[in-house]
């Protein structure tokens, strides 16, 4: 008679099952790693395309700003998204100009898109662009220019300091007859009391909204004597950016 060692067979089957499980776990782990890597590679590629679109938006709006300054025809006729985008004095794009555009993507039927906003802030010009492609968005921002904040003489312009500062894309913080104090809350301006040629300091409740009268009286006296070149209403406007 022949006898079979069933105990040894059971051990062999168990070992085979353990090895099979190990191989399956390793295989599924490898597949998971490969799928993650593929997904990561796809996201990186989409991000690169979205970033490229955002950069194209930056280049586009800087080009338009340059054309507003250098190309008189474009300044008078320049239209961005159906609306005029150049400043009336041809000094560049209006602040808060927004443009949208698309960028072709090689080997793809879907274009990348960008949306860019151009903001002027008292000498500092900032473009912020967001590019998007297939659900992935990237935003970049860049600035150029020199801050124009400071006190500026507003003499007989007929403008308020609010208007005067706004022409340089700034906001009026205060006014003052002393240039060195116009930035620390000195609120005053020199004005002629018509019809008498008398110079008098005024302290208005809303200083940035008072126009500097361009019409002096018929017999003006210097206002004051140390400022003989300003024979009319005048003050220093303290202009700053929105973040100052």
C-alpha cells in the first residue's frame, strides 16, 4: 500500500497561497503608483498650459498699454472687449481695464483661456492674469513703475485735489499750505476773498473736494508774500495709492 503525507500537501498549498497574495499586493501597488504618476503628470501638463495662458494675458495687456502711449491712432480708436480702454490723455490703459482671450493648444481641440485685469495705483501699474485649461487655473501678477505718492502743488487749476490726484491714478488724503505738512493732516488752502483782494487761509470740512479757483481778483496781492508765483487759490494735495 502507498500512503500520502497530507500534512506536507497542506503546507505547500498554504505557501503557494501566501506567495500568490504577495504577488497580487505588489502588482496592485505598482498599478496604483503608475496611475498616480500618470495623473500627476497630466495635472502638471495642464498646469503648465494654464500658466502659459496666464503669461500670454500679461504680455497682451502690456502690449495694449504700450500701444495706448505710442500709437495715437490706437489711442483714439483703441477698443478692448467692445469698450474704450485707453486713457483720454494717451498715457496708457485705463485702470481696471479687463481683457479676455484664448490661446491655441497643440494637438488639442480645446483652447486655453485667460482673463487679465490692469490696475493703476499712483504710479504702480499691476497686471493680474488667470489662465485656465480643462478645469485647471493658474494666476500670476506682475507690477512696474515708481510710486507717485507725495504732495503736489495745485494752483489755480479749477480742479479739486480729489480730481488732481485722480489724474495720476492716486487718491487725495489731505491738503495743506505747507508742503512738508500736507501729509500729516494739515487741512488748509489760500484763497482770495472776492471782491476784495485779500488773501485768507481757509479750512474746509471736505478739503479734497474744494476746487482751486483759477480766477484771481483784478488787483491781486501775493498769497502769501512768500508765494508770489501763485496769485490765486492754491494748496498742496497729498496724493497716495490705495494701499498707502
